[in-house]
């Protein structure tokens, strides 16, 4: 782990909002910098680091949502976010983690 060797890893948050006292952290990934289509760094290292950062954020914030550029452009992200906001408002959920790079998470 990075903290074991004293390395600083920035945890950038693109959007942070509160709904019914729950803090939402939303991360928006451009595909040129993140995921399998990453062209600037090693895609596997990029995905592992992003997953690690997301998990660190999830230890502090109850709702962490990571969306890809494609999901943002095709409106999946906004529709998914609206669904999660409604569930939080209805008190159906109080925490939620989503990382688009991990199969099986929705």
C-alpha cells in the first residue's frame, strides 16, 4: 500500500454533494487517462490506482460513484446518479460504491 512507504496519493474529487446528510463523491473519468483505452499511461496500472483511490475515498464518504466518459456522454451517469439520489432520499440506501472499471458493479 502506498501509505506504508510514505507516498502521497492525491484524491481528486470531481463533484461532491450532500443529500439528506449523505455525502456523494462523484468521479468522472476521461477514457484517454483511465481504463482499458488509456493512451497516456499503462492501462492496468491506471485502473488499479483509480480503484485504490476510490476505495480510499469510500472509507471517508458513504457514496462513491465513478463514471466513464462514455457513461457521461450517453446519459447513463446522470440517470444512475438520479436513481441513487432518490434511493438516499427515500432512505432505501445510506452507502453505495460504484467503479465502472469493475465488472458486476452497477
